[in-house]
C-alpha cells in the first residue's frame, strides 16, 4: 500500500509540473501580446519561483544526498 501511495505521489507531481509548465508558457505568450493582469503576474512570479525551487531541490536530492 505504501508503494502505491508513492507511485500516486510521483504521478501527481509529474502532472503538476507539466501543467504548471504549460500555464507558464501561456503566461509568457500572453505577456508578449498584452500586459498581464495582477493575478496573471502573480501566477507568473509564483510559477517561476516554484520551478527554480524545484530545480534546486531536485539537484540536492539526486546529486548531493
């Protein structure tokens, strides 16, 4: 049962990363066409920060530990 929970965790993490990446691409495209709304700009900053933090944590867990 624990293995099943881990598999679900990895699948959900993958889906979140893919969907966040697609939304970030959408925001970049929208940013080129017009000014972003306050909510879109906030999401843009949050997603960029999340990807940077995810990358740092991935590097730490895979290569250092």
